[in-house]
C-alpha cells in the first residue's frame, strides 16, 4: 500500500512538471504570437496636392514654390493601446522624407492601437553623440546629403531645400534652404487620437502637409538659413499652430495624374547627385546607371521601391541615365554630374 502511494505521488509530480512546462511553452508561444507590427504611412502633401519634388505649388500665404528635398527627424514615440495603456519607445527614430511613404515603427505586444504621440527633432540625449555611434542604415547614422551639422552641434531636425518665386511671375527662381538644428527647436507634436486599429499588423496613415511648415516666413528673402534662430523656430512652431500632422485630409487631396512613379535628381552636390524616387510598384527594383555610350557605370540589385539613391561612385562630368526596373516596371531619368 505504501509503495502504491509513493508511486502515485511520483506520477503526480511528473505530471505537474509536464503541466508547468506545457503552460510555460504555451505562454511563450502566445507571447510571440501576440507581437504586432506597427507601420506608419506618411502621405506628404502640399496643401491639396500630393507632394512631388520639382513641381511648382501655390497656396494662400505663400509665393509659388518648388521643393527638391524635405527631410525631418521624429523621436520620443509613445503609443496608447489596449484601453488606455501607454508604451514609450525611447530608442525609436524615424527619418522622414517627402518622397518616402512607408515606415516600420515597432514590433510590440499590443492588440489595439488607440493613439500616438511623437516629437519633431532628436532628443537632447542622442542629439550630440555624433553619427559615428550608429550604423549607416540607422536613422541617426551618417547620411548623404548630410542630416547633421557635425559633432557636437547635432542633427538637422529638418531640411527643406527648394526654389521660390522672387519676382512674382509664378515661376520659382530663387533658391532657399531651411536646415534647423539645436535643442531649442525640438517640438512636442500634438497627439493623434480618436481611432482604434486592431490586428496582427497595424497600419496607420498620417497626412503631412508640408506647405503648413513653410507659412509665416518670407521665403523670397530666406536664402540659406542653417540655424537654430527665429526663422527655423517659426517653422517648428508651425507644426502644431498650422497642424502639419493629421489623421484625415481636410483639403481634399488630389493625386498627381500619370503613371504614379516620381523620380527627381537633387543636384545640390553637383559632383554627387542624389536621386529621390517613389515608384509605382511595391516590389524590389534593380537600379542601373548608364553613361551616354550605354555602358553601365553603377548598379544595385533588389532595392526598395521608394527611397534616396546616392550616386556614391565618383563619375566624370557629363550626362547619365538612371534606370529602375523589375518584371512589372521600368522607369528612367537623365541627370548630370559636374565636377
């Protein structure tokens, strides 16, 4: 009888161990399965039009303007989820670009997204560490064209390059740049709330009205404003005062007609242009650069369908053609290199 009791206890102990192991494995699998990809789509506009580089835009309060570069840092992300819980993402940064729409924000154990807040700029703890502390692919890594003033001054919180109509004839003819840097320029963006998104993948579309950033400054006399001064402070203030970031379009956005691909050559560095592109495909593309004899002088395979392609190889002065293509698309643009 005593042996029988001991035998039963041993079996129960083994069963309990098995049960605990099973619960642990189930909990671990459940935790892994609960991880949710959170993606942001930034739809960049210039008031009522989709933003494309090199296009001339007008709107009340601004002269005719065209833009060749729009980039900005976002940091300090905080998510509201699952009935009001708050999750901070202190190590998450986004380098937004006017020609890039899709950004992966995080992979977190949440089921419902109910709100998001973030800052325009880079927090002071990271702003002065220097780009060498980050790999090149990281938003805070070294970029070309540059997104920092250099150590220890810190990052450009935003860069706006373009042309403005200086004589009133409706054609942008005067260059301007607004590159803002300095801890005083960081801005807490008003939270985006009033929505509920549930799923194994959460996609949130945010409208970014670039025109609103440019209000309340005289662009015709702006010149090259690389500073932490009042002109860049005004641009930063416009983020909330003019409501740059919204969840819905209040302006009736018009999509530019055509094949849907946009390619623009930024020749700020004439000896090493940057090609900004947003292609009418979601698949990877191969990139080829040809000289005027038809020789391939540069190529990259399986590149993302939107991005900034820096001509990293030293090319001779002259004209070139860049081609983006996959099985369903082929687009090209002619550009020049000047040493």
